[in-house]
C-alpha cells in the first residue's frame, strides 16, 4: 500500500498525470438521470438485491466513488451515498457526464456500442463531453449483437453464416470500426474446440439455434421474450464468430475473467485459448480485456504470443485506487511493455471514466516511480512505459493517428 | 509487509483489538494433553513424516506459534519447539486451553461438531474456556457425518434419502444448530452436476455405496475398517446432500480450497459451483470457508451472488500474521463488506483460536488503518467494516442475537 | 516494493549475500558469441517477432538485464540494448560467461543436459567458469530426450519400454546423474491418468508413436523433419516415463507452469498430479520447477506431500529483482522451510545465473530481514531458512556432499 494522504509526487507521477489516455475499450453512459436503483445496479457486477440490506455502496468500488468522485460533485470526500445521489440528481446527467469524463483526461475513446440495455450516449457525445479539442471516438463492433440481430431478422440456417459475415462487414464499414469484440467468455467460455467449424457444422448449429423457442437452443436459465433475438450460446456458432473475426482482419477484443454471474469463471481462464491462438497466429491482434483474476495467465499469453495484448480495465475501478497498483504489478510481472493497454471499461455512469483513469494513473505511477527511486528503472524508460501503456500501444494496435 | 516490532497503533488497531469476534466456523480442542507427535500432527495439513527430519515447526505456522503463542505460556518469543512442548505439558491442557481461548477475544463460537478423530471439548466448554461472561456457543451440523451415520446404522438403499433427511432434521433440532456444513470439496470436488438428483438416482447411488466392502463404493486409496461407516464420496449422494441443505433452509458452510492431501485442489475452485448457485438462488446462504488459494474466486462469487459469503479462516493461522494482510487484501479486493466473515477454523489445539484472531485483527487493522491514513477510507467506514467482518455479518447470516 | 537505491543492509542481507548456492536446476550456456537475434531469442519465452517492432529488451527481464547485468560488462546501469550487445561481443563469450557465472556465487550446478538446440558449455565448464575452487557440477537426465533417442535409433514397439528403461539407467549411470527431469508439462500436461500403464498399453502406444510420419503420432502443429526422433507426446508413454522415474529411484524434476507457448497453462496446474502423488508416496522426491503462476498450488503440494518440493527458478529472472520478493512471499506462504529450493533455470546466456541468484538473494533477504526487524522471526531462524533454501535442502534431496 503506497497510497498516502499527500498527493504522490515525482517526475513519473507528473508525467502520468498529464498523459492523454487512449481508452481502448469503453461504453456509452446514461443519457438520462438514473434512479437510485439504476445507479446502484450500475456500480456492481452483482444485482441490486432489494431487501437484503446490502448496499452496493458498501464495497471497494462504493468507497472509491465516495472518496474520489464525490469531490467532483462539490461534495466532501467520503460523502454518504444519499448525499452523493442527491447531488448527482441536482446537477443533472449532462453536467455529471461532462465533469467525470473531462476529469479522465482521455483523448481517444474506442466504444463498444453493442450492449445497450440502457439509453446511452453515442461515441461522439462521449468525445464531446470530454471537453478536449483533440478528443476522438471510434466504434468497436460487438459480434454477438450482430449475430443475434441477423437471427432476429430471420434467416435460414444455411444462410446464417454468410449473412452474419456480411452483416459484420457492413457494420464495420458503416461505423468505421477499429475493432470487433466478442463476449464468448459469457456464452461458452474459452474451452472451445480451436478448429474452424465446417460450413455444414455451422448450418446444423444454426438450425438448432434458430429453432422456435421451446424446441431447443436456449441458454440454461436465460429467459427470452417472444420475438427477442435468441441468445447466441452455441459452441459451434461461437467458434464461427471467432473465426469470422480472424477473416475480418480487425483486432479482436475478448471479454476475459471478471464480470457478472453469467460467467463461469473457471471456463474463462484465457489459457484455454492457447490452441486457438496457435492456429490464428499471424492473423489478427487479440486483446484480453479485464482479465482479473487471470491477469497472470493473460500476461503469460501476451508474453509468448506476438498477437496477444491485455488490459485490466473494469478491474481497476472495482478494486479502486488502493489495489490498482497490486493488480498492475501482477499484470506487468513478466509482460513486454508493448503488451499492456489502458481501458476503463466504463459503462453507464461517467464516474468510471474518471475512476478508471485515476486508478490506472496512480497505480502505474506508484509502481514506476518506486522503481525509478530504487534505481531499478531509468527515468526515460519509466516515461516510455507510461506513454506506451496509456496511449501508444493502443495507437499501434488499432492504427490510430497520434 | 507492514508488520513492525512496535505494536501497531491508531484508532482502527484499537477498535479491532477490542472487537468481540464471532467465530463462525471452528472446532473443539483436545480435552487431553497431546503427545509431541499429536501436537505436531495438529499444526500441519500434511502428515508428520516420521524419519524425514522435517519438523512441522519449521514452517510459517510453526514460526508463528513460537513467536505469538509462546509468550502466553510464559516463554520468551521464539522459544524452541522443545521448550514450547515442555512448558505446554507442564501447564496442562485445561490451563493451556483457557489461556489461548481467552486471548482470542471471541464471544460467539459456531462449532462444527462432526469431525472427531480426537476427544474434543464440547461447544459449551469452548465458551466456558473463553472466560467471557457473554460467550455463547452454537453447533454446526456436518452433513457427511450424518449421512455416514445413517449408513453405519444400516439402511435400505431406497430408504437412504428419507433417512438422511430425517436424521439431518433431528440433528439440527436436537442441537439447535445454526448452520450445516459440507466437505463436498473433499469427497468429489465442486465440478458436480448442479441439478437435483432424482429419487431413483439417489436410490441407485445408495445401493452402490451401501454395498458390502469390496463390491464397490470405496474411495480410491481410502482404507476402511470393517464395520466403519463407508465414506460418502458418490457424486450423486454428494449432490443429494447439498440439495438436502437447500431444503433444510439453514446456512450452508462449504469447505473450499486449502486442506490436507485428500483435496484435489483443481476441483475445488468454488466457481465450479456457479450453476448450482444459480439454481439455488433465493434459498439458503452459502458460506465459503478458508478459500486459499481461491480467495479471489470466492470473492467474485460473493460479489455476484446475493447468497454467497466467504472467510479466510484456517488460511490466516497457517500463513501467520506476516501474510494475513496480503490474504485479506485479496479477499477484499472487490468484495462487498457485508460478505466477509471471520472464522478461526481452529481444530485440536487452542493456539489456533488465539493465532487466528490475532492474524485477522492485525491484518484487517493494518489494511484499514493504512487506508484511513491515506484518506482513502473514512474512519467511521473503517470501524464499520471492522465490526461487520469480525462480528455483525455472522450475526446477520446466522440470525444470532447481538 | 522494498527495493531501494541504497544496497539493502542488515545481518540477513549479509548472510544471504555470502551464501554459496546450490543451483539444483540449470542448463549450459552458449559456447559461442550469440548474434543479436540469438541473444534476443534467449531472453524471452516468446519468439523474437521480427518486424513487430517489439524488442525482447522492452520487458521486465530486459530492464533487469540492463540494470543489473550491464555493470558486470563495465557499462553504466541502464545501458541501452545496443550498447549492451556491442560490449558483450567485444568481451567475447568466454569472458562474459566467466563474469556472470562467477557473480552468481554458486557452488553446485545440477545441469539438465537434455535440451540442446544450441551448442552449450558442459557441466564441468560451468563449474570451471564460476572460478570457485569448491564448485561442482552434476547432471540431470532429461527423460524425454532419452525416450526420443531410443525411438530415433529404431526400436520395435514391444521393445520400447525395456529399451527406454535400459537407456535411462545407462544414462544415469554413465553420467552419475543426481536426478532425472521430465517435461511432461509440455507434452501432455498433468491431467493424466495416474495409474501405471500396462505393458500392453505401452506397446500399443509405442506402435502409434513409432509409426512412420504421416500415419499418426505427431504433435498438433509440430513440424518434424524426416529422420528426427519423433516428439514424445503420447499420454500413455508420458505416464510410462513418469513411472519409470519412480522405479529408477532418483529425484524427479518436473517442469511446472511458466514456459514458452508450447505449454497449455491450464493443464499444468501441479495439483492435477495429486492422485499420482498419492500412488507414488514413499518412493521418489518430486521437485516442481518454476511453478509461476501456480506457486501457491505448488506450495500446497509441498505442504501436504512429504516427497514434494518446489522452486521458483526461471520465474525470478523473468520478473526481476523488483518482483522476486512478491513471488517468494507467495511461494513461502504456507510452505515448510525444508521444501523450497533455489534454482536459476539459466539457459543459454550466463546473465541468468547472475540475475537468478541476485533476485533470489535479494527477494529472500528482504522478506526475512523485514520479519526479523518486526520481531516476527528470530535472527537464527532467518539464517537457517536462508541456508536451507539456498543450499541445504538441495543437498539433502540429492544426497550431495556439504
């Protein structure tokens, strides 16, 4: 625990504090004032548990919000949850969004636009809220959303594969996407057959998946309303989706590890992807997102596969600044410095833009400054590692202008 | 490493030092003077390894005993193992039990009474040994012991299910138990079919299990004497046992992770329980015990499932005060503060009551005090987190009087 | 992070700095001047990735080389990679080998001679390069190399088992080997059937394995030249290899965890060996090498099985001195002090002899000194733990003269 009440100082802290970030994986935030219940639901990967007496504020992320976000709402540090929500409502969502997104110091937003249970800001609105003249936003196309859209619009099983591929290409082209993303972790886990499925296998799997509700293809326990696109969780179709990403040629972001209780954590150890990574070597970049508690496993893959990268987004705001350094230490234990990227994985509330950036900057600066102070690392190297991980690595992977 | 030779000070250290603990999972201690061999066997999860030249005292827990327990026997810090055992014998088990149990500062003992290879103190004797007027003891019924008792007394396969259910209910009622416990981790691991087994499946499994020795149903490598109740390790019957706990409605304690070499560690990652937790959502509380090296996985489950709680009992005295904070940091990384409980998992020797409490208090206080000192946490929040984890969370889960 | 720019001091640092090490698992180093490409390939577990713009020096191990190895080449700390390679070439491999191997302070080298893609120094040359009069070198026989040699020379399937056993015995006798080693982790992982394969099973597996190329038995993706001994990756033959080690009676070293991308990391969690360890209890010592990220799982096995030992070789130089203590803290969390050994796992470049020793000495000394300073450990105990882990435990396991 290197945090102290006085702001940490030193050349690295200053360099990292002033570094414009590339947030290579994030989401829109609410374009509305959330009810307390909605806000609660957005700050936990659990559910809200009404009647339990357990507030989502009583958690590391809740403490971090009250400590680090409250002051941006003109509240004292450690304001109560009630005060926090009241002041937030008073300011209104536009002002709240502006304050927190501006505080992140992010120049580039790569926005996964495929998860929209709430009405969210657009990528352009995110960039605008930052108040930074240089800010830019790019889209990341979520493949499962495309696949489920194809299914929802109606498609014959033997046309599914080509329709999905075409829809993906169209989405990427229309939105000028810089990457695609898969939540295969949520749907099947990573312990998949690494081989490319045959056309016949895909057709057969699509037939099962597209069968009318009640005749098969449903997730265990998932409730689907009539007319809702079916949830893509067939292992053959998930494999097909991953191989479609390979053919597409854009970097592929993969949800890895931490998430809500739809995850079977033991199946999302990313080293289950090893055979698939061998087969797809020399094709697309693969970006492992979040990774906790598998940050060491992700770091191993990033060390031994040229095409693999990782971040600890989402994790950092959930553990908060008090543990960000510990997580980054593990994520960087053996990792080539070209392989770690920054993301907030902010979703729904703008606080996570600020909190993710704060946790990343502080954790990384503490780690690097201590190494410089101990003469384990030169100052120029430390500056370079900070710039690479916070910005330049993402620019390289996604081909973004500097 | 925040330990220092001067006793740590500060308001949190004082608050935590004075907090009466609820030890939500513990065992009796010897009601006899142990031989050196017995004492050795009780301080390691390994065996004693006679002739190996390896003393169980030459380990983190052995060092912690010599450092932190010796002074309670009027010995200097770091007394030798020989001095330690001699002085212990001199004082006699009643005095030794009194000193260490009193030093724990525990008000409530929830005692698993189902594991009795040694003659142990009763729950009431534990409470009495604490010397605390307010001390209370409750029982936790170990389900495998009940099941094996039913089998040992003789039962027809098709009557096993109802006999086990009835025996469990009787045991819970007679002993006014506050919880039940399963060691499914030792018997099958957690990678079980999550569904409730059918009556026919249970009868068929009971038929295999209850068959005369030599005709099946034995654990690999386990040696059973004739007439001993067979060891319950059939996956169908273990599932039935877990579902019986659900029907019973009491909180269920689950051994998780660290233990002796009967564990197959890779099968007791608690995230293997995810599907079962989905199916039993809204029913009983599930308390993951010990958890190391899966404290992060357990924390994940406690974060995303309303009914899941965790502790790092057993782990804390084995790693000792020098690593207690590191383990607690991981256990609390993302965890709602309502979800961590205290237990010693002391068994056999009273030293583990004192050592477990010391490691917990010191590790938690260091963690919280540093966060308060860094203004990452308010002092009232820190006090609240300490009281919740050390006492109040257990009172809520088990419905104990405050 | 306890590293500081001033050299750490205190009696433990001094004792550990002066301790002659037993390096119980290491390899030869190049007996030639490496090209920059070769040097790059030897400092990463990844490949070199030409054209990627990613230098293997831009990593924790690269930073450590520039910081801690450059001064032994008369360069300033943090010299550039270019300066480093130029000066290295200038000095020539004999001088470079001498400097780094002497700096390790190693008295005993147990050398795995079975991995030789490069021309390497012999064990005797390693000992000679140390410049230490007392230095000695012993061989460790790699079993897969023996098996593949037997296959390469031509053998009938039904004679494979006895030929392999005989060749192993011959190799051990001729080289006076102190141990054997298996890379089963690379070939099948540890999730193997724990039972001894029958003769018929071995013959049948040998038949498949020895079949002409193109008719089966090849590793997925592995390219074999005609005439090259086939790669042993049949699960039955790997089991036979492990049981042959049991019959042989020498300590068995097992690659565990971290390595190149031939590993399927999720299959090399060493707790998959639990059933095999039960079956082989009372026979040979089993030494788990490297272990990261499974150092806690390895420590668990070493705690509960008399015959199991571990080290964190390879890991220590890859994470570098800045993280060596953190890894050692996890490796020692519950571990009997008789169970941790030192190894460098240096291969190819002599820098890893020095860097591994430095990281081990510093990490261990920091850990122990802080515990002594906090009065958590007595000074004599700390000295004993240092001597045991750095030297004496290996002498006991391998029966080496002191």
